[in-house]
């Protein structure tokens, strides 16, 4: 460990510097313990249908028995689903069968899907019918032996579930035709598992629990090998951090980010069940009016998301009128939380938007602001228990306080490495430090602030310009809903700043945007070009894709 860890002085009383001995040997053990402790409580709710912890335990054991009848301990099983009740059942079922979960983005193209299934060596896949047509295109070119299909209404059950599936498939035409010979329905797999013998498997801390693939926005997606130790440690680190604010068995958590993404997987799917929380699964958060309507049904206490999600809610009619009386804290990650969004969020909800930071490679939490926050501070917070952070130069030397460099992380949550990519692993983990690729600074109190991604930095006449700073300043304008800054080649200065803007006022002009930015930014940082768009390209989680805008 480094000798200087100024962040420890900022910790709440009772929050330890280190994690200590982990309470569980595997993610499965951790989830099963929660199911035993809170058996009668609601664990997950979707479209008004609840899944109790007891049902999660029973269904997952049935699925585990089914999988054990076909595959071996350590085999990789893929899940390709949005936030539906089948997802947590599938995760626990695969893990308690002694197998490895590989999460797949349902929005993947056939090419992306084929790559991941082959790279992970997936033996089976559980897929939502809405995207089964993508799988049907490539399944013959993969090692997948069994397809398990699921529908959105299947676990809702009864007349309501049947009507939902009929509307989705027959009326809204949201299920393109597909042909997957030999596929079995999710409920049929559970039923088959009832008559099969389930054999408990004791996995070890060093065994891989998840093959979690990076987004692939910078090339071919890579499988981060996340062990039981990584995941259990990160859940433990997070619980140590937030436990003083949690009331056991009383929390209602809104899960709008997809559970197949590492942020929601660890924070929502795994962490909050340690407290017997009720998790409200939002299947389609892009339907903002529907999302707000769902929020109105619950006196929610916690909401996690990304900046674009919070911004979207703030701009949706009815959100400001919701009951926020039970709301304790909101956590933003995945991308920078912008000051304008944070300010409006506090005004509307009365709760400060706390930013956290992590990566797929860190399971994901590495830094987090203390919750609840009094005021937005523009930082990603402090390294959480057991985590060391350091700002390094290009040669790996630590930099002094206040100087910008690459943020590097070490701790029990850092991945084992990238599957079958030793060279990539060696470039990313150097002398025990995970090199994040993010430019950051640390202040004297130990708070870290992300300046930007190294690859997104714009070089204007030899000066480093960070898109986050431009976007943060631009979004202070009330008529700018969201924006993204990129570098554009320029004969005189090498690059100039171009700003893509989604505006909330049709009368706003390019000059209005530039004039506004000029009042908040030094001359060379001010956008020289402005392009208005109806919407900006985003990842499935809501991160704005600057790469696509540059292209």
C-alpha cells in the first residue's frame, strides 16, 4: 500500500480502511444466505409481479439442477435479457450450479453476439424472445448446445402475463420471427429441474464467477474474468460504505440500468439483497413516461443511474410531482455526472446526486462519494475500503497531489485479467496496478476528480482540452438538454472543439451556444463548431458515444 492515503481521514466513523476476511466463499453462497434470511420478503418486482427471496431460492435451484444435468462445473452459460424476473433467477441458478455467468447485451448485433459466445465458450444461453432472432442468425456458428427462451410476461403469470405476451408478440410486433430448433422455454427448464437432483457445489474465492465483457467501443470486446473474490469483495466494500444509511428489510431500490451491466449487477442485483431490499426492475427505462408512472407506484428510497437517465427523468412531465419523502440517496456512475444535472436533481428531489466511479475490470466500484451527500462536489469521491488509488505519469511514476495523470487502482475487486488475452492483461495490470485509461487528479483531502478519458482528450494548439469540462459548462444552459464534445481536425490549431447539442428550445442558435460557453470557458476551450441533433448516440446503458460522433 502507498504511504499517503489522505482519503482515510474523510471516512465516516465506523468505516474501516480494509475489508478484512470476506464473509462468503462465493457469490452463490452470498445470495443463498440472503434468500434464507429474508425468505418471506419481496426481492424483485417487475410489472407489479413480485418474486420473494424464497421463490428466488427455489427457482434458481431448479434451474441449477437442469443445468447440472447437461453441463460441467466451470462451464460458461450466457444470459441475454433485459431487466425481467428471470434475470436474477438465471444468475443465481448458473452460479449455484457451479458454472460461470457471461452477460450479453440484448442489443448486440449478430457479429458482436457471435464473437462473445465463441470467446466465452458459452455452452448454453438464456435469451429473451424479443432478441432471439439475432441469436438464430449465428447460433450454428457457436458452441452453444442449448437455448432457453424467455418471454417478458412468462414469470408475471396468469391472465396478465398471457395478455402482455400476446400484445408484445401479436399486436406490437416486438418479437421478430426466429427459428431455434431444440430450444426450451425458461419455465419448462424450471419444471424439468424439479424432478432432477441438485448437487450443491462449493466454489472457491479464486474461481471465476462472471465473464463480464467490456463494451467493445474501442475495439473487440474483451472478457474480464471476475472471480468470486472480486465480486464478494466489492459487495462487501460497498456495504461497509453505505450500511449506516440502510434500514434492513425496508429499502425500495429502483433498478433502471440493465442488470447485465456491471454497475447494476453488483450495486442493484447483488448488494441490496444483503439488506433484504425490494428491487423494482424497470424493463424499458427509455420509455420515460412509463418509467415515471412506475416510480409513482412506490415510495422508493434508492435510485441508481447514469447522467443521461437522471437528465431524462428531469425532463419528463410528472417526475417533479412524485413523492420523494422516503428518498435517501441516488448514485450516479458509468459516465460523468454533470453539474447542471446534479443541481436540477437536488432542486427537484431534495436529494444530492452522489457520483461513484468504477470499471468492468474493478467489479466495478473503486471510488464513491459519502452518502448521503450534502452538496454536489464534482468528484468521484474517495477510494472505498481496501482500495488504493494513485495518479501516475506515462512511465508509471506516482504524481503529486493536484497534478493530472492516469488513474490507477489496486484492491481485491481488480479482475483476474482478460480471458485468453495475456498481452492485453499485461498492458492493463502493471505491478499490481490496474491502469484505467482515465485522466484524473487527487486533491489534498483524497477526493479524486476524473478529467477525461485519455483517448477522448482534444489537443488544441498544444493545450489539453477535456470534453467533460466542455459538456459540463455547456449543460449549465437551461435550453441544452444534453451535449457531447469531440475534437475535429484543424489546419491551424491541430484540433478544434465541436459540440453536438440536443436543445430544448427551437429558437436556440449556434451563436447562443458559443456565447454561453465563452462565459464559462477559456478561449481555446470554447466550441468553434456546433451541430444540433434530435438525439445523441448512446450505449445500452446511456453513455454518450463520442466515438460515433467523431466518425
